[in-house]
């Protein structure tokens, strides 16, 4: 018997069939659209979330030869923040607004700060006010499309929408609710204080249940569309980075780092904690009574893809690695803030920039500087987390970027940390499978589950390279700080 795990990514739906030992028996991925509009608006068609899930699952079952009747639980990991308003018939009222959309609600974000103050919002929600989060965007909908706003029955994240299509229940989990800026990380519930302050009805939002809780049984219509059995249970899932943290099997002294579209830098903690400078968010974990400090580099893999598609047209990622490997260390400084500066800078007005170009600059140096720039940003997050919660002893890494051994060697040398590369790149799906086992009563605890995580390779930092990068890092941050003064 197997778990079907659905990972609703930013640009693709990934489906995996996972066995009881949390090993992936088969997997498949299908890309789908980001709808890019003027003024940096980014949307998705919520119907595509479901339609691509159906297509990918049916193809996965057909190619693997695994019987749909052997699926006895379905789990979800999902991109956070992206949401769609639906009417009483549960039909989308507009395109879903993507988490990559960070500009349309800037006026509303400023209003939130004026009304409640950034510090107060962060102490309730764990994260500073952001135009990219759901609260600001919901206020934007109310201001720009009041007629549509009045027709809203529920606000659903991608996780919530797929879960509804699976079992007909309107529920969310704590990690998804926690990304909206309308959730209290201390009380672990929707924040009445914030909702009342901005005149939002709590009934617009789903009931929150724990990740791994029983959400319902698969509906016959959904089972027929997917090609699985009618007895499968549906588990409440979680935000993809939190699922991946679970699936990575990290201990309390390590960080999990994703190198996907964005990069998340995550460390599990035992209590909600707000840093004094509020530079890195505190989030709810999928595990009960656990929280996660979660830094981010907003455009890691997305930035690399942009470079491949624009500057290096026709080249593969492997060819980009080869170019970067030929370049001299630290020739240029690349600041990968293509959708605004993420943690610990937290300035959505900033855009990416390249420093140090001269007439001798080569294409090899530019691509290497990008990889180094992402690694510098990851290091800055790890250093701040370590200052509060103790030394970070190692990194467990996953995601598409983890296929580049050269990029990982750069990261090891810049951070000075031992890197363990997880064998499976679909760590979020493994985490979703672990949540399925909670739902079916087969969960044996995090320690036992962590033993199942396979390490493909280990990369140790080179002391001399790390020492050289340390000097470059201070210069890199100094230049960044000067540029930030302009914004």
C-alpha cells in the first residue's frame, strides 16, 4: 500500500507514490503557467492546480504500473501565500494571486504598518508586514474590486483548494494559515485582533486543523478523476518548506536549505521566538508544539533560470556549472534580489544588481558571481539564526539546485558548513508522506522517521577557500548595506 503525495509548486505540480518506509516508488512532474501581467503582477489559474494534478497523477500511475487501488492516503505539500477567493459554489472569483506578486499591494502594506505598526504585527504573526502576504492583497481586492470582494465566500490557499477538490472539506492547516499575516503563532489560530482591526470576517477563512490530521475521505468524483481507490483518506498537509523540513530529517543543531525556485533556510525550534531585529520570520511547524525560523532568498533557482533563458540562451544548467567552475573566485558581487530583498534585509523595493563589472568581465565570472551571491545570502541567514539559537553544525540540502555539485561546493566554502545532500530531490513529498502516516496512525515519531532519510553525498568546506570567502563576505555585505540606503 502506498501514499500519493501532491506537491503544488510555483511552476509545476509534482506527484509521488511513496511507500511505508518513506521511499519514493515513482514520481512525475508537470509544469504549468505563471500569468505575468503589467506592473509585476503574478497570478495563476487555480483550476490548473487541480487539472495538472489530475493529469500528472494519472500519467504517474500509468507509467509506474502501480495500481490506483493501492493508494490508501493522499497528502499535500504546497507553495505558501498564493491564494484564490471562491464563491459559495466554490468557484474561483478571479485568478489566484501568486506569492511572487510583491508590488500590487504596497499601498495596503503601508496602511497596515500605519494602522498597527510593523513590530506589533510581527509579534503576533512571526513575520514583518509584507506586500507579498495575503492580508495586504486581500485589502487590495477590497479596495480595487469591492463588488467581487462582497461575493467572496472563502479565501483558500493552494493547499486548501486542492484539499477541497479531493475530499470536499473546507479546512486549512497551521503552516498555511501561518503564512497569511492573519494568524497568531502564539495562540495557533486566526488572529481576532488583526481581523477585527481591518474589518475582516473570520468566517471567510477555513477552519484550521493540524498537519497530518484526518481531513476526510476521497470523494468518488475526485477518485475517478485521479484514478485511485475510493477508500483513500486525505490528510491535512502543509506549506512546502515545512513539509521539506520534516522530510529532510534535520536535528535541532542543523538547518535545512532548499535550492528551488526560492531558497528557504530553516531551523526547527521549541518555542515561538521573535528576533530583536525582526530580520527572520518565525513560523509554525507541521509538528505539534514546534516552530521554525525560516529565512529566504526569494529568487535562487528562479534567478538561475532567468540567467539561462536570457544571458545564456541555449546553454544547459550543466554547461552553466562548467562556465562557473572556470571563473576566478569572487571576481564580482551579484545581489539576487530580483523580486525584492528577502531575509534578513526585508526590503521589497530593492531589485537585483551586479557590482564590479569592467571591460574584461567574462560570462564565466557573471554566472559564478550569481551562485556566490545566493550562497552569501544563505550564509547571512544562517549566521543570524546561529547567534540566537546556537551554532549551526551542518546543512541538509535539497531541491533542483542541489544537483549542481559545484554550486554546493561554493555554498560549503562560503558558509564553512558541512553539507549533506539528500538522495531524493522531492523532500517535500517525503514530508507529505510522513503526514499521511500520522493520519493513518502509522507514525512512529520524528526520530524513527529521520532514520529513513537517505544521504546521497557529503561536501566538506575547504579551510583555505572558506577563509578567503570570509574576507569577501564582509565586503559583499558592506556594499549591500550602502546600496540599501538608497531604498
